[in-house]
């Protein structure tokens, strides 16, 4: 049995909180490493923090000015030599299905052929990412390592509901981000992939604090319940509308945009119910997609929802945003969604979708001259590749 298979088996057998102990021992004993370290990205995607028994015992590193941060964002592992110490360190992203969770750093003696080890180390990082995702059912070690400060209760509820931060398949790639990450309330996103479809939803529950989080949790859970029953977008919206109205009798509602893309053809069904908006970048041109206005979910009893359709083409980029993004105004009173969002999408066109939301939020902060957001805000970026057989 080869050494990677031995390590992979040991990872699967490890206690949920002890995954890094297995990896560190394997790197030392089977690969000749001197030391290793796992850092996870925090909820705000600003820092990388060591997975350790007592969180934040080690100094966090900034994502944007550290080698580990470069490795988190780069398409390839980063290998750096330290001639003074006589060592070489490999920084490798750890993730699952395109969702990068953090970075594994392994330091070797200077004469080690680290580049020859990279294929196995990348496999090890992929296995570690899968095991972390499974282990989070049973331990708080990794979730604690992801927070640079305490989450509000509302934010804790919302992060528990989210599917991840990014996802990649041959037909598409997705990335999403919420701000403020540690105090978000009513904004939420969800996605699901089957053999035939990609479904994406962006929701914005009215209100503030825990009340908004409870409302959004109800709406997303109802939408998932309808989706998992095999219903289409219009019926998902209708049943979610009924669930919210039954609980709040019209005193609270949820805005949502719900789309379902057919993977084989790029044909998209859309239900836009309220304030979240959609922008399309195609062949260098950015424009908002305008759909028929429909009532937010839960506003009235037995509202009827209809779907509209458009077709995605390979090379298209979609951006879905809540009103905290497109309605944010500059000092001169210009909403970000009028022109600045299109400029931001064009300026960041070469970034992968997992990095686009953070880059757009950076431009949004400049648009607001550094002033904090008045409302929580959410962005989802979708790049469409299509299937070669789709014609």
C-alpha cells in the first residue's frame, strides 16, 4: 500500500478533532517534513488562523499580505525557500469541491525535492478538506478556528444555514460572500446541484438581529423542503410564501431571487420576488437582467408565482446581489448598482468567481468612501462554462 493510501486511511479513522495530528505525523514520518501547520480562513476572508487547541493562541495572518494568503488564492501551490534557515516550505490550499477552507504549510529540509512531492501533497490536502467537512458535524474545533472574533447570535444562525463559500463543477463555478460577516442578519444564499440542474437562491429577510435570522431560516428551510420534494422554482416560491405567511400573517416577508439552470443546455428558470437583483456580464458588456416584479414571500396569502426564462452561454458571468449592495450610496447619493457595480465586474473580470465577491465588496467600500454598510449585504458570483456536448 502506498504512503498516501496509508495516510488517507488514518485520516478516516482519526477522531474528528485530531485530523491535524494525523497529518503532522504523516508529513514527518513518511514525507520527511520538519513541521506543519494548518490555517483556516476566517468568516470575513481577511485572516488565516491556526487550528490549535486554544483558538487565537498563535498570531493570525492577513490573507492579502502573507504567503499563506497567496496560496489560498493562487491556482497552484506556493513553494518558498529560506536559505538562511536551510529549509523549503510548501503552502497548499485545503478545500473541498472548489471551496477553499484554508492552507496547509509543510516545511522540509533544504535538499528535499518538494516539487516532486506536490502531487501527493495536493491529494493529501483534498482528503483533509473532505475530512474537515465531515468532522464539523461532531466537533467545534474547525468552526472555532474560523472566527477572528465572536459572532453575533444572528450571524451564527445564518452561517449554520449556508452551504459553503464556493463550489466548482465542469459546467460552472460559484463564489459567495456576506458582509458584515460577523453580524449578518437577514441575508442568505443557498445552492444545490443534481445531475440535471443547479439551483441558486438569494434571500433577504426583513428586520434586524435574531428576528431577521429566524425569518430567513424559516424561508430557506421551506424552500429546501419544496426543492427536495422535486418541485420547480415557481412551486418552491409558492410553498415558501405559504410557510412565511402562516407564521407571520403578513407582518414580515422575505425577498428572494431563485434560479434553476439546466446543466446540459444553460436554460434558466427565474423567480424574482423582491429586492435581490441579477447582473449579467457577456462578451465584455455588463447589464442588469430585468424580470417581472413579483411580491416578496409571505406578504399576502396564496400568492401565485411564475417563472421567466433566459439562456446562459459559455463564458457568461452572473452576479446576484441583495439590496445592501445595489442600493448602497456614495457621498454624492449614487447607488452602487447604477454604474459602479458594472465597473467593478469589468475590473475584476479575470478573477475566479470565488474571489469576485470580496473584490466587489472592496470596490463597494471605496464607493462609500470607507463608511460602514448601513445594511448587511450579500453577493453570489456564477461563471458558466456549459457542457461541450450542448452545442
